[in-house]
């Protein structure tokens, strides 16, 4: 029989896997935060459950601004689960605000093409 050579995945593959797992964790947490019947206890249990997937993946150094903020946001979520107020309202508002900023950071490089550039008004400034 042929012996299969076991190779380690490249750093790029590991990075993609780590980013996908982080994004999945963050998306799930944001969906729970935005749910109309938000329950803090359910949020805590589900986030800890979702975080198990993140623990299984090897942590990789990230260089991109959005990816660094994504990793920091996941840490904010975990910190808010451990240190929160009784109603969890302040933490919920903070996490939703940060989620919006994270989404803005992700779409920062997207731009809209100007359709009629020649017809636009240019006042010279």
C-alpha cells in the first residue's frame, strides 16, 4: 500500500479558517443581540457555545485592520459576558454600536462608481 504523506496546512489556509470561525462567531452573537425578544441568559449560553468553535482553531496573527477589529470585538463580547450589569442593556447597546462600526470598517473599501462623471458639477475647489 501507498503511504500518504501528512502535510501541515499552509499559514494562509490556517488564517482563512481562523477568520471564518471568528466571523461566524461574531455574526451569531450580533444576530442574538438584534433579536426582538433578547434574553441575556440565552445570549450568554449561546455565545459560550459558539465560542467553542473558536477555541478549536489555532489562533493566527492578523495584519488587516478589519480583522484586528474583528478579533478585538470577539474579545469584547466575551468580556461583556463575564462582567455585565443586571439588565445587560448597557452592554447590549455598546456591543451593537461596536458591531455597526465593525461593519462600517469591513465595507470601508467599497466604493460607488460615478455614472455620469462628465455631467457632475465641479466648482473648482
